[in-house]
C-alpha cells in the first residue's frame, strides 16, 4: 500500500511541470492524485482498517482523500506567485487562464463540491465527528503565510 501510494504521488507530481494544463487536468493531478492520495494514505498508516469494519474504513479513507484535495485548493491560492515564477501547475491560475472572469466563482464552486463530498463520506462513517473543525483544516496552508495575496 505504501509503495503504491508513493509511486502514484510521484508519477502525478512529475506532471506538475507540463505547461498549459486545463483546469480539469490540474484538478485530477494535484487535488486528487497527489494531495488527495497522500492524505487518504494516512488511514493506511494509522492502521484504521484494523480498527473499523471495511465499509467504515473506506468512508474514512474517502473523506481524507477529499480533505487532501481541499487542502490543495488553499495551497494553490497561497502559492499563486511562487507557482507562476516556477511554472508549476496551479488550479486557480489554470482557471484564470481558461475561464477569465468566471474563474473565481468556478474555483469556489469546485471547492464547495469537494467539501460536500467529504462531508457525505464523514456522515457515512456514523462516527461522531466535529465537521466544522474538519472543514477548517484545509485553510491551514493558506494562513501559514501572512503576506498571501491573490491575483
């Protein structure tokens, strides 16, 4: 499981340097196949499959997957300037390049949809979790730098 996860993350991380990726491809690569995969792997590392039945474990893993994706959304906002300078894939910048004035609304819509999917998975676990706290976790990267400016 560890090797499969690492190989997938490395494979997709290398795509970050491909120029002019459409937003849908950036989303697939960075939000899902790198950040989502890396965060979902936490469930395996913690051995949660041994603590919960298979169904609950899969819902926990799915929720973590979406949590990782959401964290990448805020990371992309924080790193706009750096990603521009280094020619890195960035969902927000890709949306701005492809959808111009609609980009910000689309970015929010995509974020809200990922959060909805995460919350649905959490609900399916039937665990008593504080969803408001979980929903705040993805904003950690954004607030790590006080001088963050959006384009």
